[in-house]
């Protein structure tokens, strides 16, 4: 799910959506999406033989460097 998908579903402006989302979840929507993608990546790392680069592409991270942090 992309940020635009979230905005379309919520029928809110970007500014209002960020404010409401951050207040409720204590993280920005972008931080939340990154957390979900990292959780997916961690699960795939444990359960597959995929390379870090392929895994990053699978979960839509910007590249393997994100996983090295």
C-alpha cells in the first residue's frame, strides 16, 4: 500500500492525514510503512534463501543498504 492509496482511502488531505495518523499511532505514515516492510523483510530473511537485494526489492525497500542498518 502506498501513501497515495492511504490518502485516497481516508479521503483526507495529506497534511490532515499525517496529523491524525501520527496522533493515533505515534509514528508518521511513512515510518509505519517502513516498519511493516522491515517486518516483512525480517520474516523473509528467516524463512527463505533470498539475497538481501532480492529481498529488499520484494518488500519495496530502496535497496539492500536499508537492511544493513
